[in-house]
C-alpha cells in the first residue's frame, strides 16, 4: 500500500530535521497522490532537483515505495525554478519540498537507471 503524499512529505521533513538538515514545504499538492518534487539547496548557489521516477524505473516487488530520479544536478536557482514551472504547467497539483543541506545528502529513494 502506498502512503499518501501528505504523509510521505511530513515524514521526509521530519527525517531531514533528524539528520540536521533543514526542510520546508513550498507547495502543497493533492493530499492523496500529488506528485512530489524535492529541491536540495547546497547553500553555495548550487541546487539539485529530484522528481518522481517514471514507471519504467519500478521493478517487480517495489511494494509501492516512492522512487525519485535526479532531474537537475548542481544547477543554479533559475534552472531549478524554470524546470519546476514547466512541470507545474503540466500538473499544477504538485508538492515541492525544499531541503537545505551543504552536503547535498539524499534522504529518499533514488531509482537506479540501470546504467
């Protein structure tokens, strides 16, 4: 069974704080199943952006776990904002979580592209 987006985001924010990273919600989407995007601010002008992984990344036995794929890496804020704006035009009902962490640590599951 898959957790609701609201519950999953709440747990992610708590996890970030437990790991001494700051996290906050900048856009609230659909409670049950809104897509989730995660912006990582490395606090040096560089950002990483993660978004929902395509279904092709999901293997058998995934168990409904949310998987993310890197969309941008070490980008500037303008590039992140432009990508989010583009994705929000297609689906305006998204969640956006901002994480501040100098090390750019990942506290969520990232899909393996198989490369």
